[in-house]
C-alpha cells in the first residue's frame, strides 16, 4: 500500500508559530526601539526646538554603541536600535546644522 507524505504547514501550525515565536520577538523589538531610539529622537527634537526658539546654538549628544557597526549574536534588536540611532543622528546633524545646532 502506498502512503502519501504531506508537505507544508496547516493554518493552525502557522498561527501557532506566529503567536508563539514571532509576536514575542516583535514585542521585544518594539520595546527596545522605544527605549533606545524613540526616546532619544523625542529628547533630541525637544532640545533642538528649545535652542531654535532661544536663537542659540548648541550640541545634542546621542549615545550609540559599537554594536551598530558589527553584529552581536542574539542581540538583533539592540544592534538594530543602535544602528538606527547612528542614522537618525546623521540626519539631525544635516537638518539642524543651519540652526547652529550640532
């Protein structure tokens, strides 16, 4: 008698995999991005706005990490947040430079 082998995933298996593996990782990524990136963007924006309103220049210092330059095993969220911080800081330098904010 010939038996058939089934290949692929059932809807239940896909849903379980998504709920069990993907959502917790996505949730962790979002919380790390909120702490490491979003808060720095908000604080930098407030500082730049205050400097512009007072018509004074100044410096905004964002702290990053070498993790942005090289991958660290099992630290995907942290590495991504620090690389994003580097990128955002470069954009801020271009945008706020004319206001004498560095």
